[in-house]
C-alpha cells in the first residue's frame, strides 16, 4: 500500500508541475474543465463583494481528480490544488504556504518551511461527498463523517476534528437569474458549536452554485455563482 501511495504522490507532483508550467486556463480548457466563478458577500450588505473565487475540477484518465482554486482576477494564477484518488481520498494538497501529504498511518504537513508529522489513520480523511451528484447519487438524509486536522494557534498544537456532511435533498433556488432544483449538503463540525454550519447547493455535475456560512446570530455569509466558463 505504501508503494502504491508513493507512486501516486510522484504522479501528483508531476501533474502539479505540468499545471504550473503552462497557463492554468489553457490546461483547464485542454481538459474541458468548467470553471465556476463565485461571488461572496454578507447577507446584510449584498452590494459589498468580499471576494471572488473560481473553482474547477480536473479529472484524469484514471479517474483521479484535482479540485482547483485560482485567482478570479488572474486565471493563470493557481491559488491551491488538492489531488484525490477515485474514492475521494486526498493524496496531496498545497497552496502558497501549506503542503500536505497523506500516508496510510500519518500525515506530513509543511507550513512556511516547517515540517510536522501527525500520526493518524490517513483513510479517515476520505471525503466521499466529493463524488456526490456526478459519480454517486446519495439518498436524502445520507450522512458521511470525514476526519481532518487543523492548527490551533492558541495552543500551537494540531487538533483532530470530525465534520458531518448530510444530504438534505433538492431545493428550488435562483442561480444566475434562473430557477432550478439543486442538491443541498449541510456540514458541521462534530462536538462543535451547533449554531455554526455550512449549507452548499450543487448542480448535477457536483459543482457548487451557492454557499451559506452560518455563525450563530451573525449575518450569514453567502457565495453565489455568477458565471460558468466552459
């Protein structure tokens, strides 16, 4: 198993290098990967744009796939890249400051040049919801619990977390001025504040078209699809 993962890691490095050696937009066009442009704002100030985000999924011939984020103002500037196997198991995740490699029994993190190894069951990080709606159709009420880690800047330690994802079914909403029925997925951290959660709406391709981040009684933050670049 370790040898297989090592090979996958080598493949992912080469693929990331390829994506960064040429204009990213050209790479996405070559692989016919649609790019979804999202606008973020608070509910009480919808005219003030917090930021724009562009997301895309690039699928390889073997079934493995990337989830990509890049700068809305510069489509050639890759902000982050996460590489997954066919069942939603992360292999490599990186951005300008972080780099993470997943092994069967540990996770290696690199942050600002400092390496940290966290010993845990790497398979707990598998997120099968990344396959929902485009490879697999969940039943209403279906739940998946995904493990994860995060840096605790207060204690300067690595915390283990678990996030619950529940499929709420379909809901009719307006997307880019048109009414349609979209899949709704709710996520929240287990053993965390129950008033903090995220609702995300997906199309039949499994791509996000709307996002709602709720923190107690504060005005929620929304992300809405404004454009699809085919």
